[in-house]
C-alpha cells in the first residue's frame, strides 16, 4: 500500500509539469476556495474537493498511475487525492490514510467484480464511475460516518458518477480521475451534514448496477459475498506501471522490448509486426493512427513502433513529437493488430495475453507471447524500481534531498501522526 501511494504521488508530480496539470491547477486556483488542502506541486491550498479535482487529474495526466483489471480502471487516482484532501483538512494520521484507501479499494473492486467487463464494454470509464463510489467510501471512513450516512454518501456518489471511454486519448480522460476524487469528497461531506439519497442505490430498479451495466447484467453475489475476505488489496492486488501508457499495451510492450533487445532488430529491416490480442483490446486501444502523445498511449500500433525504434517506453517516448516523427509514422503502418477469439482478458489474474511476431524483409521471424505484464502483483516492481520511478517523475520539481524525504515519509506512513507534514513536502522547490 505504501509503494502504491508513493507511486501515485510521483505520477501526480509528473502530471503537474504537463499542460493538463497547468490547465487544471490554473482553473482550480481561479475558482477560489477555502485554503484547507494542498494542490500538489503548485504551492497553494484550496477547498478539499477542488484540491482532489486538481490532484486526481494530475495523477492520471500521463497514464503512468497504477491499475486494476477487476476494477477495469485506475484505483489510486480516485482514492489517494480524495483521502489526502479530506485528511489534510481533518489532520488524520498516516494509518488512517492507509485504512481509508483499503476501504475505498475494497468497495470499488467488489463492484467491479460484479459489473465488469459488461460495464466497461458499454463504454463507461470505470476509473470515474466506480472510482467515485470508492472515493466516497474512503472519505466516509475518514469522517467516521455511521452505516446510514455511509449509505447516503454512496447514494449521492452514484448520481455523480460518469465518464465515457470515447474520451480516451484526450485531456478529459485524466479529468475523469479528478472528477471521481472530487465527487467522492463532496458526497461524503454532504452525507456528514445530513444530505439524503436513496439507500438502495446499487440494487434498485433504477439504481447504479442496472443503469450502468444493463438490467440483470450484473452479479450481486460477486459484489457482496466476499467483502473483506480476502481484501482486494491482497487479491487480486494492484498493478504498478513501468510504462506511461494504457495497461492494455503492457504485455505487448514487454514482448517487444524483449524481441528488440534479444535479436538486435533494426527497424528498417522490418516487413511486418503482428500483434495477436484478446478481442476486447481493440475496443480499448482506439487510436490506431494517433496524432498526439496522449492518443499514442491508447495505440498498440504506436507503442510497438516507438518501442522498436527507441528500445524504451518511458515518459520521453509518449510525446507529440515522437508520434509525428516520419520514422514512427512509417513503422506504425507495418503493425497489424489481430484480435483472437481464443485469447481472453482475465481480471482475476490480471492476464492480458498477447503474442508479438516481428517478420523481417529477409523472411526471418521472431515471436514472443506474454500472459502477464511486469508490474502485475505476480511480477511486481521491486522497491528500488518504484523508488527510481518516483524520482524520475519528481526530479523536474524536487531536489534529490526532497525526493529522499518524501520516500522516507511514505515508507513510514503508518507511524505518521498528522499527514499535514507530508502535504507540506509536496510543494515545488525548483
């Protein structure tokens, strides 16, 4: 949990330097608000719900944050910004931060198990829809709401939930994360004051599950039967990304990096790159011919091309310039994505099977199949890899010494008495 939280903070700091971060922080600053919660990197405070909006949007700006296939979305960008915003206002302990996260992730994961992948296939972005409910649950935990008020918070959150997958590859996708964090804060604070909602909002005829999944298309047993047994944080867990692109590209990225390095493939020698994928993936990776770096994050074709060209898939690869480079454009034309009926995405295990085959002009072929991506709980990033990723994200804003202090703080989070100490560290210094 502490590594996941550190990773999310790094993603937010990296997002602050992106145009998305500048626009959302300027917007929030101009909107005003009581100075109760810190906007990460920016050096000012605003109301808790506005801070959650900014920090959630920044954390998802580069699609470098963690993900969960059961959720079919990104948990931390909804949960951590909402928790930190209310937590800073109320002066909670680090242990309460961790507890609230586990509660919020449990709620959105179990909901995800009951409504996905139908919910996702209909075009909803679960980071925003389910994330709003998870954030409301997390904030309700922090506020100590009783059962009835927690039900009200979830009822309010269900009417706030939205987010359309058609906006993938635009600035609005990370905005979804900010909205879910903000809406979770608002739902819990309103419920705390006595605001009401339908207490059967999930299972009612016109409630969340029927409307967001299709009448009778969800499985209530999968939502309620194993709450806390085991907690979703243990099983299936959370994947931390080694690459700043959609998680649906990661097994293919692992395969291509291996093939390019192991066989010393020269891009100019390539005749065709075949990528066999589950049928769901082309409906997720909707930008076959991307024009921007954001669209490139949702393009299997671009991911294969740039990884073969640069033999890397880091922050510097997913830029407008890289997408528009003539060499990239030509290589993209050689990538053929081939949906396979016998390949399926498994949310329980985190498996997204792919097979990448590179055929050269001289007739030689190199092929590699990958079932589970690096960063999955079964193949986790090491402590040092998570720390190095955080430093890479934070360096444009933080000195090496400040990076070290934040890392030490997060690794001792359960012993911190007041997280306001952490928020004071998360302001730009250079």
